[in-house]
C-alpha cells in the first residue's frame, strides 16, 4: 500500500527524508505540502497510511506547522512522524509533533529524529543525510511498516518535556544583494507570503519565519542572512559543528 506524505520542507532536506521513507514502504500516493499558504482542509481515514515530517526550529516544531495541521484531520489514523534537525538538538520537537497529531485525531506509532544539513550554516552536518543515513532510514521504514499491522497500536513514547521549551525567532530577515533580477521565484515560494509582491528586496518581518527557503532556492544566490546574524549563528553552532550525531528511532 502506498503512503500519503504530509510535510513542511523549506530548504528541501526534510522532503528528501520523508520521500525516502515513503518509497521504502511502498511509494507516495498523496502529497500534502504544509508550506502552501492556500492549503485546503483534508481528512485521513482510519485505514490510510500517513507519514508526517517537519524541521526543528530551536528545539520546537515551527509554529506554522502547528497552525496548518489544524486543517488536517485524522480519524484514528496511524501515523509515522519524523523531525529533521541540523546537528544541534531536537529537544521537544518530536514530542510536540506527536502531541499535535494526537490532538488532530491521529496515532503516532513510530517516530524518528533525523540529522540533516543545517539550513543556515551548511557546513554543519554538511551533506547529511549520507548514504549511511539513508540505509538506517530504510531499516526504520521496515520496522515502522510492521506497526501498521498492529490494529491495537498505542502512541509511541518519544523524548521531550512539557511544557515545551520557549522559542523566539531571530529578529532578522534575509537581505538581498545586487544579484537579484526580480524573477519573483522567492515571492511565489514563500510559505508565509512575507516577501513584497511589488519589491522582492523587501520582506515583512512580522510574517517571515526565517525558514531559509528563499535563500536556498534563489537561482541567482541573491538572498542571505545579514552578515552579523550569520556570524552569530555560526558562533553558536561552533561547539557542534564537527560532531557526528546519530539518528534516533522510536517504535
């Protein structure tokens, strides 16, 4: 049986992970992209198979994910959950995602915390997931698939704390260099419609969640973090930059 995948993947790393897991379990039947500002309400039945994935922002799942999952209803649907993080820590994110799924009517039966290349500092966890990571994810997929045969599956236990850790966004938005040719791709792809339609060099700080999608997908390489902010995040991540963290799996 094929799977539905529900995901938020700003820079593309999370999408690689969830697609790999789904392909190992039979393939993708339905796609729900939580980055779509015009996401419509959808429902998954008891016998449907669903995988949900999102990145970790400061030890939490993005508030945007929580908000848009309110448009998704599960009818006692068994769900596999994944969070991806850039080598620092996933802290309360996996627990928060599973709690959110439970509130929406789903049953998280297997979960994973997967290391991927950091979206702000690409030299941290560079080129992850690696081939070994994908091999580990394939093993996870096989074990997780067995949980779908258990009609009495209970929610999987994962690490984390309640209340969840406090989180606040860095008070900056991406800056634009003279390389910008005003192609409008960043405007079209921004999950929060934070970039001005009339001037792509302007970003609304009240809407921007610093997901880095506009930076990652700009064909001209014209968008980046302000230099001071880039230096600050690199300094913060320096202690974990050379660590090789292992992916964690829960059944």
